[in-house]
C-alpha cells in the first residue's frame, strides 16, 4: 500500500481539516504533516499552484482540496453514488471553497486595515455564503445531501465551527447563529457523529 502524507497548516480548520477527518474515516494511515505559515511561505514556490493542502500518495503529488475530499470520501463511503446527490454535495463543497477564497484575502492584514476588510466581508460575501449554505441545508434536511453524512457535511461543519470560534478577528461569533441557525444545529449534529468523534478521540 502506498504511503500517504497530507501537508497543511497546524490548526483544526480551513481546507485541510475535512480531509484529515475523511482520510481517517477511510481507514487510510497518513502522515499528518503540519506546517507553520512561515514554513509555507518558504516552500510555496515548490508547490503546485503555490497552495496547500498537498497530498502525497507514494511519489505522486496531488493538490485541490475538494478533489482530495472526494477521493477519501469515495473510499470511506462518504460520497454519494447518486449523480444528483453528488451534485448537491459538490455544490456545498465548492461554496465553502469560494467563501474561504474571500477570507484568505484578509490574512496578513493588521489593525484598522484588517478590521475594515473583515467588516466588508461581513457586509458582503460572508453573509451571502452563510445564508446560501443555510439554504442548501434546508433542501437536504439534517444533512447536505443523501440524507446521511457526506464529505460536504465535514467541509460545512469545519467552516461553521471556524466562523463561530472567534479565531477570525472582527467576525462576531454569533454571525452564523443570526443568519443561518440551521447551520449551528448542523454543526452540533456533525460534531456528535461517530465518524467525527472517532477522529477527534484519536487526537487526544
């Protein structure tokens, strides 16, 4: 069996955390290679597309977080076999990617510049995407797609948790609660799922 290595930042969020959970759920033993932002800046020009996460499967390097999620999700049985349900799953994952794209643009800013940029996000794209993800969940019910846990739920869960955690300065921790309370219920539901609990139990 090939050796697996996932390289991403050393925090339980962003694009890497759903992949970690999905790889664990798939029973794939992988090296969880966590790097600092400074280490990333030093290495990024050697990385395809100059971005993280990066998944190594043996000698093969793979990028694009949603591709990794689908790969691990298929192995773990966490990706829909039905084409329409897979479409719903992909819609939610791509929406989170778009939101992350806007959030990442504010990284590295400081002081009043950061505060202004985050407020602009709240007044615009962040609110649009939080509401939109809430609407997607209304269609699916308890889960994003397929009436069960999928990798889309993992991605939405990690992003909701991040937004409510206070880790993003100048973003109110009750923003999601006020805009899409069903996402809060969804976060609690996914956090208590055996797949997710098993992953975090192994991190203790």
